[in-house]
C-alpha cells in the first residue's frame, strides 16, 4: 500500500511519515508551496507561519527526515490556486464585513483538493496522509466515512477538516488521531528530527490579517446598539464579531462587537447582556459523518477555539439553522459552524446570519 504524506517540516507531519513507514507502508513525501514571488499580497513577516516567503529551512528539514526514512520527496507549486481559493476569498469576505477561516478553506480546496489533483498526475499512491489530529472511522452500516475528534481533545483539528467530502475522507489517513501531542513530541525528540522545545506554526499568516486586505486606514464610527456614538476607529476591517479587547473605549461595562456595517464603515458594540445570539443560519452545508439531522441536541462550535454549545439543528433548503439552548456570543458570519454528536462531526456550514 503506497501513501503520500503531506510534509510541512514540522513535528507532526515528520512523525506521521515515520509511523506509516514503521507500519510497513510504501511512503513518499510531498510538500506544497503557497507563496509566489510576484504575488500582489504582502510578504508575511514570520517564517513560522504556513503562508511564508522563505521555506528553505523547512525544505532542508524535510529532506533530512526523508533521507533518514529512505523515502522520496516531491515539491508541488500551489501558489496560484492558494491565492485564488484562499487569499482572494479571504480578502473579499473581510471587506464585506465577514470573518472567514482560511485554514478551513485551504484544507478543502487546496491541500486535499488542488494539491492532490496535481499530485495524482505526477505520482502513484493509494492514500493521502497528514499530521492532523483527527480520526476517520468507516461505518459499515451507513457506508460513510466518519470524521471524529482526536484522542487529544486539546490538540484536536477536526474542526478545520469539517468541509472534507466523502471522496476526500475515503482516501485519507490521520495516523496521529490516537496519540496525544506530548507522545508525538517525545517520539520526535527520540528520533532527533527537531530540537527539544522547537516552536511550531500556529497560524496561516505571520502578521496582521489586515495587511492582506491592502486597504488604507479610514476613520469610522464605533456606536452603541442604540445609535449612540462612542468613538472612532481606523477601519471596520480591523474588527470582528465578538471582539471585546482593543476597542479603545472607556465605558462602565465591557463592550462586545455585535455588528459590522461595511457600507457606512460602522462598528456596532453592545453590553454583555445584549451581545449574545439565540441562534444562527448557515449555508453551503457539507454533511460529513451523517447526511441528516435528528431531533436531538447537538453540540455546535462557531469557531476553532469554541468549546461547543448545545443546540437544536434543522436542515433547510439552503443550509441549516441552529437554535442554541443558551445564548452565545461571537457568532460571526463567515466562520464555520460545525455540528457534533459527541466526538463525531455531523456537518459543517458557513455562518451567514446570527
């Protein structure tokens, strides 16, 4: 059985390649490049982000790991499709007052999409492997490939993978899903792939997100939900729904961003008791482990750092609606709403309305 391992140069993907090699798979590594020198977007300031200008250190590290494992390594340029499917969409969403998740977009459209399509033209392999912390379980009764949270719930990345199709899941392996991050880091240190305590990439862009929008600051108003003007800002795109810190406003109570109005460059804020939402509407549904919603209580996460919220979920003609059992703050259009039944990912949609 031949597997293609997506290698970033980090601990997780390096150990994933080792584990598959140890299990007897025919392993080959692949790395996608997503930066292009003539890009109109500004160069990231950090070399530890996914989207960075200089990958020479990462590529050198990958070559050392592949040499140690005795496997081949291929580099595929995905910069143009990444710019089109992630950066341009990211910019358009932010300018429209929404808050997109670039990692969710990249996984479904680029890493497990365009990159694999290109790899299939160049290489022969049965499965694609990544160092994500998640699990895939085949349900013999339903015939579906189910996506489950990882054993290490603190490191779990199923949220970012929630828009993968059945076709993509059926050809994917996540060998780290049954391990904790501590176990993988210890194994990496024993193998000597990285120095002890090595830092890892934590974000897709090493800088201020607003840099990618390429907009000049423009004064606008920060208003209370009753219309009272509280202060000024330098552009609505510097804010997101649910934001509390960095508002620069003195007020007797904590304030939260509850609405962004691009047309008038206005940021609306509310006190805590008026900042929560009873539900949401999501569009562009991807059914994952099941293809329907039952009349039961699910857990819905509205962002990657959200611990989850109990809710009733109903499918509609253009997506699904969520009714929270308890009001929830920070429901931001553009983010992914991911529906879980325990550790199992049921479906994912893009929040369209709070």
